[in-house]
C-alpha cells in the first residue's frame, strides 16, 4: 500500500519546522537573557549596597555631629542621653567618643570599645571605615573635632533582602517578554511559513495521487511563493513527460507485438521452406515404390497368376505402401503448425532429446542429397535426457542445422561422378547441468570471413536461389527465447560443428 507525502512525513518522529524554530528561538533567548538577568541582579544588589553604605555614612556623620555638639555643652548627663538616644535607630549599633590625650572613652551600644578607636597616631581626622564584624557588615564614621573623635558604627547589611523584589520583577519581565515573543513567533511562523508549506505539501499529494494540475498557495513569504511556482512548473513538466512516456510505452508495446508476430511468421516461413526441401527429396524417394506398386497392380489386374505369386505381390505392395506412409507421416508431423499458446492451455512438455534426434534422422535419410551420407545419432542417457524446449521447435532447429550440413557436403563433391560419401552426426549429452546438442559434419566448414556473422539474417554460403540466409537466424531466435545458446564450435577442424545448449528439464 502506497503512502502520500503527508502521511509518510506524519509518521516521522522529527518535530515540525514551526516547533524546531520556536525551540531554537527559546534556546537563543535563554542564552541572551540569562546572563543579562544575572548582570541586572548583580548591578541592582551592588547599587542597593552602595546606597545603603552612603546612607549609613550620612547617618553616621549626622549622629557624630550631634554628639559633638552635645559634648560642647559640658553636660555629661545630656551627652550620655544624646548618645543613647541614637542607639538602634537607622541601624546605629554604637556611638563612642575618643579623646587623643585622654585614655578614657565614652561609648554606648551593642558593640563598643577599642575596636572602634581610630588608628591614627596624630590628630584625629574625619573618615569612614568599612568593617566585617560578627553581626555583619558595618561602617564606622569618624568626625574629628575639639581634639576628640566622635565615632558612630552603623550596620549596612540589615536591608540585604531589599533587592530581591527588584530582581524578581526583572525576572518576571524577562519571562513575560520571552513568552510573548515565542507566542508571536509561533503564530507568525504558522501564518507566514507553515501554512503555505502545508498547502504546497497537500497540492503535491494530490498530484502524487493522480491529479493532473497543481494549485499553489498565493500566501506566505516571497521565497515560498517562488517555491510554489517552481513546484508548479516542475509538475507541469512531469505531467507532460509522463504523457510522452506513456505514448512511447504504447508505441514500444505495439512495436514489440509486431516484432513478435513477424518473428513467428518468420519461423513459420522457414519451417515451410524446410518442408518444401524435404518434400522435394521425398517425392523422388517415393517415386520408385509407387512405380513398383503400379507395375504389380497391372500384373494383378491381368490375372492368371498363381496364388503364391499373388500373395507375394500383395506383401511387397504392403511393404512399399507402409514405407511411403511412414515417410509421408514423418513429413506431415514436422509440417503440422503449432497451436498458439493460451492462458488455459496445459504447460508444453519438454522435448525428449533422443526421440527428436531419431525423428530428424528419419526425415533426412530418404532425402536424395543424403543418399551417400551416413546419418548417425549419438545420445547419452537416451531415455532420461530432456530439454526445456517443445519437441517441434527443437526438431526444427536440429533439422535446419543437419540439412545445412548435408548441403555443404554435397555441394563440395557435386562435380564427382562417384557416390558422395560423408557423415553427419547428431550428438547429445549433459554438460554442466544443461543439455548440449551438436550437429557435426565432414564438409568444408564455415569460411573464416563468415564465422562472426553466420547467425545474422541473410548471411549464407549457398548459391543464389538455393538459400535465403534466414535459417540460422531463426534457429538463434528459437534457442535464445528458451534461455539457451547456439553457436559454432571453432575448435573442430574436420568440417563444421554447431552446438545448442538448453536448460535441462525433468
């Protein structure tokens, strides 16, 4: 059962063009957006961290300035209250006052002490120092005034999760944009590429199913429209070439039929020519018995013959009549036309080689041209040797070869007054699981110039008017039609030897 183009493609596990492009675009977007997302997230965190640190510095400077102003009032209670009022607000962890020439210190908060003291050996200076403590990242802001250092420690990582909403928002935006882009690409590809290509595939399916016209889609991209035009032109040309091919096939079929009929007619014509040659020889052969019969009939009609003489004449007449009947029957059997093959006819039986060769010898021996020739039959395994060819066809081939052999011998010795002596041997044997038949003579052989052309039509060694040159060509056609081989054995130098190889049957 044949499949259409769309059915064969539908059974494939390969994803469609639309899916492949969308998947490729999704991969490209992941490669493009993922590094961008991490870059934006890192930049957001860094920006927020910087903002926190700047805010912490500003708060620290404000607190240190406020404490400095409170110290100038000389009121220790108000100073202590001012310091403690800032602890815990805006991430302030501790506030300390260090005097350069006074070892005492005034501190308040969770972390206080020498760890906040400025490291400067000279007069204190304003400054900002980042430090990593056990509770997190802190900023120590120092304000120097009146020979003292006012240090405020502010925590800068207390709002480290403030950047998470921004990063999440960026992630949501990128995901939404990517999904929207893929959706748009999917529908755009469907409209611009996939549907026009599907239309082309369906039109191609219709043409493959027997439609004679190709209808292309007008929508889609310019390249697809050009592809449709090319496919339409190709379909038109294919349809035209198919029509031309069908016409050629019909013409070849008609020519083959005519050649087959001509070949069959040629075989029949050659067969009738052989019958005519045989009939001419048989006419001479049966002339003497008929003359003898007529003479004995006259004697019998005259009467006055003794009974024993009458019986002797009758027995002679019977023998001569039987002889004539045998010769004529063999000729009629050979001349009988073949039945045309039919589908309901029984398969033709293979030829029994020994019977065919003996029948050929029986037809040859009464011929005038074979009176001085010995016709020998040599068949190995006579009762079992069968060839895959009808008996009448095999008989026609062997008879033609044997008559040519006899004519060659007689024509070579035609000027001699003595009885011509020669030999024609009909031989058959098994060779390489096939049947090999040979017709061998002691004549002059085939001229060297004709060895390569002897089986071509109208090639003959006989005089004008004595042969058409079609006999061997017809024989070759019969043998090759049966998957056999016919040829001239050039290794034989005492005359001519033709061989026929046929598949063995039975």
